[in-house]
């Protein structure tokens, strides 16, 4: 029987073809976050997004299933470290995360590195069970495809 204790850390490194200031802004600007966040098949209504980017500030939004608008995943995050255009660190509470019961408590670390006009993003998030980590990896990959399209505009 698989252990259901969340211990896995999700680590994703991704290069975006845009300066890090633009990639950072896509995570911190409510209008932009609403345009790309969530895997394909999910959206984030702009009126659910509230972001206060500072230590002790917050990021709140609701992911909604495009096929079943009654299926939602509210996210409530609190920033513990912020370095503009370089680093976002915090804790997150997710409700309705697939494969999880109740509220899921996690940490998140986003590092934005300059790669000669491109951005290397290093994302660390967890803890996850092995099963849910795989779903989260797929979800981020799908979301990043939407972010690529936004950054290309």
C-alpha cells in the first residue's frame, strides 16, 4: 500500500523566452495571472484575484473548471519573502485540490534567474504525495504553456 503522507517536493525548472521582469509580473499582476494560471481546462476569473506583493502580503484566487463551473479550487497564499523580479516565497492553502481532502497546506518558492534576456524559473512546491505530485507537475506544465502564449504577445 502506498504511503499517503505528503513528503515529496515538486521541483520544476523552465526557461521562458522573456525577460525575468515580464515573467515575474505574470505571477504578481492580477490581470496577467488571470490570463494564464491553471491547467488547460481551468480558468481563473479576474474578479477572484487579489494580490499584495510584499512580505506578509497575499495572493488569493479561485481556479474554476471550464466544464463544471461548480468545481472550484480556492487558493490563499501568504508571502514570506519577496525580492522584486528575483524571488517569491510563501505558504499556500488550497481547497478542492484533486486527490486531496479538505485544505492542503504547502510551501512555494519561485526563483527568477536572468538567462541572457530569457528567464530561468525554478519552482519548488510541496509537500505532495507521489500521486498528487505527478498531477501537480502536469498542471504546472499545462499552465506554463498558457504563460508562454501570454509572454509571446
